[in-house]
């Protein structure tokens, strides 16, 4: 998978970094420690990587239930139409 992702290039490629929200930390050291632990928890995220390389105009199939409340369920197919603003 990494070989394929590394081969995707061009102006219509987006490197989407996961946006995690953290609360309850009293200093930056605790926050950094929590982030490090979360980034290592790939088993709990359906093996989804921290950074997704996406190409505009290509279809993508979701292979794990990542947010059922938003309708992102296993088997859903979507096409990336534009960059997020």
C-alpha cells in the first residue's frame, strides 16, 4: 500500500492529515505524549494511516466503519471532487 500511495503525484493530490482533538491536558508535554500514543494506535482505527494521500476525481471505498453517525460505513464509495477549503 505504501508503494502505491508514494506513486500518487500531481497538483490534484491531497495529503490529508487526521485531525484529532485533545482535552484535559495541563501542559504541552502531556499533550505531545497523548498525540504520540494515539498515532501508534492503528489497530483501534481499522489500520487507517495518520496521513491519507488522495487524488481528486478518483473513487474511494471505505472498508471500515469509521463514523456511522456521519454515514461513513463499510462499503460506501465516494469520489473526491475538490480540495477542502
